[in-house]
C-alpha cells in the first residue's frame, strides 16, 4: 500500500514504555507528554513494550492488565489513535524477529557497558537472564523497523539509542544502506526525574518502595502525601544547589509541570519553607493529572474499544515493519520464497 504524500514527507518517530508497573510522572515528563507535542508534525509509532517487560519477572495477570492500562494512559494523555500508530509490541512479531538478527550484529562488549543492564542485574541478582543483557538489541529492532528518524526518550535511554545507531551503521556498512540512523530527542524539562525516596536514583515504576515514585494514576491525596514525605536535605530554602538533590528534583518537577523556569520557581517560593513548596508541587501535579485520570477511567471501561484500536494499530505497524524485516532477511542471505 502506498503511503499518502503527506506521510511520505513527514519524519518518523518511534517511542515506547514498558508495562512493568503503573506509568510514573518520570515516564510522563520524560516521554509521553512530549509525544503529544510531536504527533502533529511527525509520522508517529508509539508502542507498549511488553516484550521488554519480561526481562524482569512479571506476574502474568498483572502484565496483561498493565498492558491495557499503558495503552489507555497513552490515549488519556492525548495521543490520538487516528493520527498515530498505537500498538502493543508483542502483537507485531517482526520485533522479536529483527531482534534476533540484530543480536548477531551487537557485540558482547557493547552490551556489557550498558548502565541499565548493570543497574538491573544488581537489583535482580537472582534473575540475570540473557534477555536483560540483550535488551538493547530488541530496542534497536523497535526503532529500526520503522525507519525512525527520532526517538523521544528520557536521559536514561540515550545510551541504548547510541548503541542502536552503532548497530545500524555496522549493518549498513556490511551490506548497503538499510536502516535509517536514529537520533534521541530529549525533553526540555523533566529528562531525568529522580526518586522521591532517594533523589540520587532515577524514579522508576518498578521501584519496590511506592513512596519513591508518583504514578500517573495515583489519587490526589496519595500524590500530595508522597511529595510531603519526599526526601530533602536539612536546609529550608527553596533554592537549587550541590548536595541538594531532593530539592533540585522537586524544583525540576514543579518547573516541568508549570512551564516556569527554575529561577522563577525559586523566586515564587522565596522565604517559604520546604513544607509549603512540597504541598504546592503535590497539588500542581495532582491537578494536572486529574483530567488524564478521568479519561483513563472512561477508556478502561470500554475494553472492546481498546482492543479494536490495538488490533488496528498492530496491523498498521506490521505493514511498515514487515517491509524492513524482509529487506533485512534478503540482505543477510536468507532464502525467500514467494
Ligand atoms: N525517571 C525518569 N525521568 C525521565 N524519563 C524517564 N523515563 C523512565 N523513567 C524516567 C522514560 O520513560 C520512557 C519509558 O521507559 P521504560 O518504561 O521503557 O523503561 P525505563 O526507562 O526503565 O523506565 P522505568 O520507569 O525505570 O521502568 P522500570 O522500573 O521497569 O525499569 C523512556 O523514554 C525513559 O527514558
């Protein structure tokens, strides 16, 4: 099927979030909120990365539920299924297939250097599986299948994008131009939201301490309580500084949610203590998320509708992805019969 002219001229975007927990304000600020801004300008593919999620042990029924929830969160945050291709990764088999091929073009040494692998293998020492190690090859497949020019992500994923670029270049040099070389796109604010329990660590949806993260679906009282209890230093001035990781993080969050610069935030709270500031951050975040939560609840109440969109999205994604895969199979020398 030929693409309409307007899609042919648009650059392509791909991004994803793993349904490994309820999505957090880190995922929101680092990724999904910015996807919204891109959907008009680009040809966008957004997927729920369930294949990635099983690199860490999941409870099957929970994973299934989280997959629906993540899909509904995407839409509740404003992603329009008419303008974007929204799909679930495991519904498009090309991801797993290309990942296998790319595994054979990704070096052991490269994978060993990945920070996420080191962090996650330390956190899950009982289950350091091969999938956790080769995760970046699957992520490269996600990106390269769609010829993505840009991949909007939080800072933690830049290293994986760098690796996807290296693998794509290696493949292109060995054969001929096959893959578009992707670039990471960082948000202006909120590229790295830190844990509320330990502000030297990234906020993660799978953190075992629920006080460490704020989920997009947390009720207002819970959000306010989590910010009230956020770990900060012993000072009282709302001002950024070295050794003030906690307050720096809260200023970043408030600034990302309000659009105010960190300097403006410091001025707004001059002379007020941490208590007043934490309350303001909690209320602002909760009030911004309230309409998202309302839309989410409505969507989750209509599963057949969500499933019809998942199906449509995966068919659309498959059409694009299968073209890239068959090109790759041809280049590496697999016999193809019609
Ligand atoms: N704390 C964060 N600040 C800014 N951006 C973030 N992202 C994740 N955490 C933050 C961005 O969200 C997108 C999806 O991430 P993912 O779910 O695929 O994997 P992740 O980066 O490992 O996210 P989590 O929440 O930490 O998941 P778990 O706990 O399962 O490992 C990416 O664009 C990421 O940059």
